[in-house]
């Protein structure tokens, strides 16, 4: 199911006005999104009628926890582990996929549509279901269209969407106000459900530190990094899969390597420029390789540094997910030697800052996966 099936009719029309390439073979997908958008609009109106005042009157806890880091750096794994702690609420995939009406629809629509979700995410081995922890960036994409993920509908014309990589610098004042309002409203809805501390994961937020601190001055941050070569390979695959599953054309992503190289640098330049605004006691930084080697030890360090209670409660729940993680099968990405040199040259500051060797032997990079998608594009659905 393409992500656009969570759009309201109004936002679906807004997306179409941007003129994405639509090939004849993809009209079934277009019709499915159109039908879904009409239903979403009706359910959103019902939710506003039933819950509107209660949502507006909800106060968000003052110190949410943001998990940040470039795509494919381990943010999902970290969210999966931490979300086991009942003191946190983290959005699930259903809530992020239907952000306009999940309060009114989740109880009955989630079980009715559970068959539509694959057992595993298409880009990796992480288990997938409507209840799986998800990133709120999906919700922001669907409610505002101001997200880097919009490129999934425009793989053949990505340049026009670069401005969504850094919202505070590139959005108009009106767009920025809309984005902030949509973000706060989504988080109020999550808070209304449980009242717990928000645990949020969005790689795109790595470049939004000032914006997040403006909204939540006492926010806490967990920043995770990974071997840049592995990040590049996996991000490349991620873009290909997202385009394949969500675009309306068979065109492959344009200028993908250069876009990844540039956006990575831009993201980390922004993060390291503004991380000083986060007090040291509210900021934790770790490496994916350390988390993978000693998950319990790294998680304990996070709890100690942020002075979080409940470590024993979380530790008691880690056995099953840790066993599952250990059984992941590694997939191999082979980078051409010329591209490897190009990555090392462009990203050398990141290699050095995070302690990864700059001179890397020509060996494949790998990550936990079940079955990577075929390079051949399947029939659109």
C-alpha cells in the first residue's frame, strides 16, 4: 500500500497539482489513493467533531525524547528497544499512516486492514505491522507535504524538493507555521491517548534542532551514527525501495548518489552547528556498532546519562528482541571502488569525527535484512 493512501482528499489534490509523473501502468495506484483520500477526509471530519476540543486542550509533557541520526544509522533499532519501556509512548505505523483520524478509526480499522501490511519492511528485516513503532515524519508528510519523503512521488524530479531537507531555512513563514501546528497537533493526539512521555524517531529531525528546541525547550536527544559507507549503501537502497513502492512512474531516482552525498553533509553540518544548544545532560551520542555489539550496555548508558528511571523494567523485556536481532541475516551491498573513494573524500570529516577508518578496504558493506527487493521494478499496485 503506497503511503499516499493516508492523505486526505485536499492534500491528495495538492500533491497532484505538483504534477508528478503518472504512467498508464500506475493508474490503479492513483485510483486507490483517490478512493482512500475520500474516506480519510470523512474520518478526519468525524474525529475533529468527536475529539477536536479534547485534542486542543491536551498538554504535551515538557521533555519529549527525540531519536535522531541519518537514515539507516540505527534509529529504528534504538526506537524498537526503548519503546518497550511503558513510561514512553511512541507512534505506531497505523497512527503515522493515518494521522488525520487514528483516534476515531484505529480501534476498528486497524484489525480490518492488518492483512495489507507485509510481515517485514521492504527495505530491511525489521518486523512490520500496524502496531510496529514508526516515525512521525510519515505523519508530517501526509498532513503538510513539507517533508523530504515527498521525493518518493517525484523520483524523476527531485531537485525541486531539496528545500524540505532544512525546513527552518527554506519554508515560507506560512508553511513553517502549518508544519509546526501539524506536528504539535499530532503529538497532542498521542499524548491524549496515554499521557506518557513522548519517544519520537525521525532522521529528518537531525537537521531541525533549533526548530525542535523552539517547540520543546526541555527536549532530550539521542543521536546515533553508523559507518558512513554502510549508511550510504543502505540509504541508496532505501530511496530505491521507497520510490518503487510509492511513485507513479517506473523511472529510477535521478542523481541519487549525489543527493545522498550532499544531504548527508548538510544534515550533519546542521546538527553539529546547533547541538551546542542542547545541554550536555540532555544529549546522548552513540555508535550503531556499539549498540549492536552490546545493546544492553549502550541502553543502560542512555538511561544513566538522561537520568531516566525504569532501567530494570526495560532490561527485563529485552531478551526476546535481542534474540530476534541476533538472528537477522546480513545482506551485502558491493560499492564500486571509484564510488567508495568518492564517499570517503566527500564525507571524510564524518569518518574522522565518529572514529571510522578513512582508508577502508574494498569489502562489501552489510546490514541485517531478510530479503532485499529485486532490482527489477515489480508491477505497480
